[in-house]
C-alpha cells in the first residue's frame, strides 16, 4: 500500500494548474497596463536649461590693458597720487638736454584715440620665420629695438631720416653714426619714445611703439645715458638713482638704496662719493653714475648719447668697457649714438651709418 504522502489527488493537480494560469494572466495584464500608460520623460540638464530665456548677447572679449595714469578714474586721482612718486625729473632732463620743446615728452600712443577696448596688450600675431629649401621652419626672435622704414621730418622740408631700417638684438653693442647734431637728437628722441616718426614704425620687440606710452617705455624698458645733465645737481648720486627707481613705478626685490649702491659699485663709482652732490663731482664720475642710473630700472635696452665725448684714455676706455660688460654680462642691448666713426668701429659689434 502506497504512503499517503506520495498519493496526489488528480483533482488537486487540476486546481494547481488553474491557479498558475490565473497568476500568468494577471502578470500579463499588469505589463499591458504599464505599456499603455504614458511614461514621464526624464528631466535632462539640457531641458532644464532650455526653460531659461536664451541670452543672445555674445561673450564679452577681454584683454590685459596697461594700467597707466591716463586710464585711472578721476575720482581716485587723490588716492593714486600717493603711489606715483614725482621725485625724479628724468624726462624733463632728457628733453632739456636734447633741446626738445617742453611738450615733446608728452607723446601719447596712437591707441589712446581709440575706444578703451581697442588698446589691449598686443601679443605678436606672427613669428618671423624663414622657409629653407627643405621646407623646414627656422624661427628667429624679434630684435629688442628696430626701425622699420622710419622717416622723421620735424619741419616741412627737413628730412632728418628717410626710410631707415635698423635692428638691435640683445647681448650686443651697436653704434649708430650720425652726420649732424640734429640727426643725433632725432635718433635719440625716436629711440627713447620722446618723439614719433612721421613715417614707418619704431618697434620694441614685437610691439609698435605707438602702443606704449613714452613714460612707460623709459621707466620700464629703456635706459638713456645722456652726454650731459643726466643727474640732478642738487641731489646726491645715491638719491638720484633711488628717485629714478621710485618714479618708475616698478617693484624691486631689495631695498632701493642697496640696489643703487650695487649698481654704482658695478660701474666703478667710488663708494666714498655716494652721498656727494652730483654738482660737486668730476665729469668721469658723472659718466659712471649716469650709466648706473640708466640701469636702475632693469631696462632691456641701454641708449648712450656720445658716452665718451671729451674724455681721454684711460677713462675713455673704462667707459667703453663698462658698456661692453653691460651688454655681455647683463644680457642687454646697448646702442651708442655718435658722430665718432672711429670710436664706433672700435667698440661696436655692428655699426650703422646714417
């Protein structure tokens, strides 16, 4: 006789099949209901943003703009005046020494006539390149200072320069031999941004000098050694250099008097005369101090106006050796403007004769 647990009533099997069929039908009905019910669309970040009103205005371009004194708000003039030392009179001395009119030092860049957004710092739009026979590119650097087809006629019919091309690179000494005092003053004025050419372009590296204010160029990029009157006679040599540094608006890593002392030592100026008024010093000491002052703002180019005129050896050779040392050791461009062709050939790596 079979066990009860192994016995299954045929009726019970039939009931189980009925239950399974009912469950299957219910499941299929639920799936059909889900399929017919509209699904809620997922909210994407793109859809969420599309609900905001579209901004049709393009992004506003911006550039680095020189923060010179002419762009400061009028309301802040009183505040900013405290941060702009007026102790140095370098520009006035330069203009007076070169015989320029009083307003000659106020040459402004051409960009000041344009809207403010049109005067960002210009980045070189192209790099000088030379394509060789094998189609490879050889890149060359821009000269530190250059004349490109420069003409200068301060008065009608007075063409002191016409279509002049000059190029000055760093770590070299150059001499520009002029034919007259008027031409010498013209070259110095154009190189130091005290005047603008009537034709062509004066370039500082990759930038047209029309994009730089004269005071900024002389305070940050160029040092000018005048033949005479480079220093204020009523101040000590040390104060002359410190005041030039303060008037430049630059930042320095060391106290200015210490930098001034180092510069004077570098050019061979006697330490015992650091506090002596410039008016009490002999000419040779003034020449050395003038070079130190021109170097005080770490310029890229040093421009010397007849630096050894009236000097005899050995002091003459000493000054020329200092200029050579500045070019080689300090990695600067040194330009001598002179009428002395023999001296130019003696000292310069390259001579331009106008």
